[in-house]
């Protein structure tokens, strides 16, 4: 097998997935650790997790860029193939959950943790973050299955 542009893009694509999705897939565990730590470090754990997740966003944004470049370079794949268009749709849905639920809820949770003991709003945000995180992890698994299985070829 020759090492060509497509192969390079595939490597970069996989690295962006690992660095991006791999970084945020266990965010729920950090949330649980932050809650358990309470005022004795919980805010620092939550803030560090938020900051690292913001860096992971750049890798996550690079995922479709490298994927689209692979489509352009390799004539074998077609945009009409189910695995291609469905992966893009699910990726956009995941971004919507991330930016509509996870980022603002995480930001608000850190504010609440900084201002006092847990209350009804923090409990509601925990549930919201748990649901959003579960949905994002499920979408990541579905997209990975689509990339490997490639239905619609």
C-alpha cells in the first residue's frame, strides 16, 4: 500500500477523533468527581474539565474537515452513500447538543458551584449534563459504527 495523501488524511482524521472525542467522552466522570470533592476542589476539577473540553473542540471541528478532504481526494466514496450523509447529519446534531446544552450548562454549573452549596438548579443541570453526555456518547458510537460498517455502499 502506498503512503499517499488519502492515507495521510485518514491518519489525521483518526487522530482528530481520538484527541477530540476521546478527550470529552468521559466528562461525566469528571462531573461526578467534582461533585464528590465539593468545595474542597470540585470547582477546580469542573473548571479544568471545561478548559480541556474547549481545547478538544478544535479537534472535534477538524473531524469533518479531514473527512471531507478524504472524500474529495478519494473518488471511490460518494456523498449519496448512507454512511457519509448520515454521519454528517449526526455530527451536526452532536454539535447542536454540545453548544446548546453542554457548554452553557457546564458554564452555569461552575458559576453555581462557585456561589454556594448545591441547590435545585444544580440538580437540574446535573441531569441535563448527564442526558446530553449520554446522547453525545451514543452519537459518537453510531458515527464510528457508520464509518467502519459503511452502509449504503
